[in-house]
């Protein structure tokens, strides 16, 4: 009876789960276990990114923060990844600036990151550069086609499709 009463009090007067109430806090729920594992994994990636300059770990952290809509942290880790020569992150960083996900649209900064990624053979960056220039400046159609061709050469299929449509 005492166990039932303590469990009941825990449920009513606190935010503990029913699993915690029945186990008196000794066992963790599935959600708590998953949250703990996710935090441990993030901590490992943070170490790899910051201490070992692991560009892929930085990109994964950036993607995690982007998913959780923490755009300032996403920008920080995408920028590190881009600096550590993972140029797909330059495209991601450019998109944050171009779309103003952090509250400030900065197309010039976006263009700079797209150019950096494109210069280092990232097809998505070349594609994004072509579209940004096409939509926001007076660029010659042939220049757009050249950037799309470059993007296609770097295996970005979306650019290949658009290039075929433009050449019809």
C-alpha cells in the first residue's frame, strides 16, 4: 500500500513519468534513454569537430541544429565544416543566408559561400549560385548555363535536368 501511495504522489505532484513512478526513478523511460544517447552522440561529434577539425562531424552538428531551428549554431558548425574543406556545407550555409533563416537575408554572403563551394567542385553550390544570380541580378543566360553545366559535371542531377530544359 505504501508503494502505491508513493507512486501516486509522484504522478500527481511532479512531472515524472509513470515508469519513473513505478520504478521510483531508478529505471529510465525509453524517451529518457534515447535523449541520453542523442546527447552523448552530440557530445562526441562536438569533440571531433572542435578538437580534431572533423568536417563531417561539424556538418552533422550543423544539420542537427538546423533541424531544431537553432540557426545561429547551425551557421557556426556549417561554417566550420566549410572551412575544414567539406564544401557541401558551404551550400548549406549559403542557403541559411539566402533564405534569411536566422532573421537576416544576406544574398551577398550566400553568394560568397556558393562561389567557394562551386570553386571546390560542389555541384549544389554551383546550382545555388546559378539560381541566385539568375533570380537576383542581370546575368546573361549563357552564364547561368555555364554554372549549371559545371554543377551537372559535379553530379548534381537537379542542374542537369534544368540544363536540359533550358537547351530545348
